[in-house]
């Protein structure tokens, strides 16, 4: 019995010490599931935020570099856990990884179920069409009668569900990953794609892109998601985010990924 009490006291001491180093240059003892490592849940199929390089193995993208930078600020190594989107929130709640960095929109429902960091980037939704399609679409209301593709269980899904509930009649085409929506649009199997603007930029930004953005709206912000009640890790990640904004790293990551500043506005 005495041994258990002493062990418990030591464990509490280690956890508290871990809090002292949050955001610093030493490993935060007891702060993460695996010593020395920040395990990051991520759906690696969402360009330009997180996707695989040409070798088919190496994760790249804005959130990947952000995860590495946050881990470094905490004195940890980043480890990415590729996870299907439909199970990504359950994974953080069941301790499969420490946090989710995967273009996660902060909303009321998610705030009620999880801890979130400060926002790190702003985003809106967008409608993308095939160039020369002849579709007269300049707002969501113009999607009536069309086949609309979007990733399931995302804010695009929520937005389209709200439009349907309000009486808009369209044919929903849900996909497990957003990367499957655009080939379907190019092949003419769907008429439009509803997606995050940051993703739309990835597919429309090239000079030879066959796609075009015809509507933007519905402002939102991305944050890092953690298990409900994990306040110590939340504080450590917030400290790291503050430091990355202060030293210009966030701006550099944005310029490297998007060719423009997509992050500064979220701090205002």
C-alpha cells in the first residue's frame, strides 16, 4: 500500500514536471502517449494540407510541416498516423495518437466533444466546376438538380446537408476522400465539387487546370484537436503555435505551400 502511494506521488511529480517544459526545448515527460514523440492523427489524402509525395510513402503538405514544427518546439519528434477520416476523432479519444492535425474545422459540436488549440489558419468553402461545363453556377442555390460531390463527414457534408434541409434539391455524391471527387468531376460523373477553399486552390491553381472556382463562402478556422480534458497538451501546443507565429515560421509555411499569406488573418 505504501509502495503504491509513493509510486503515485512520483507519477504526479513527473506529469507536473512535463507541464513545466511545454513549449520549450525538452521532452515533456508524461505529456504524450509515447516518450519523446508527438503522435499525430492525419488523413493523408487532402492536398495541399496532407498528402503523399511522388514516392507514395512520404507525407507532405502544410499540416505535415506544421506538425513537425510544433513537435520541434516541444522538444519532440513528430510521428504521423494515417487514419481514415470517418474514424479520426474516435482515434484521439481512444489514445491511438496525441492529437489530430488534419484540416480540422473548429465548430461547436467538435468543441463540445474535444479539446482544441487556437486556430492556425482561416478557410472558406468553395464550389468547383469543370471549365467550359456550361453550368450556370455562381452560388450554392444554383446547384439545384445537379450531382454534387464532397467528402463525407466534413464541413462540406454538413453544409450540403443544411442546404438539403432548407429545401435545395440536388443529388449528393459522397466520397471517403476529397481526392476522389476531382477525377469524377473531370470525367463528367458529377457536376460540381463542394470542398474547402484551400483544397480548391490546389486543384485550380495550375495554369493547365481543367477546374475553376465559381463560389466562395462560409468562413471557418482550422485547429488542432485533442482528447477532451487533455488541458496540459492543449496548453503546450498553444504555446508552440504562438511561438511559430512569433518567429515567422507560420508565414513561411504558408508562403511555401500556398504562395500567399493564409495564416496572419486568423490572429486578428
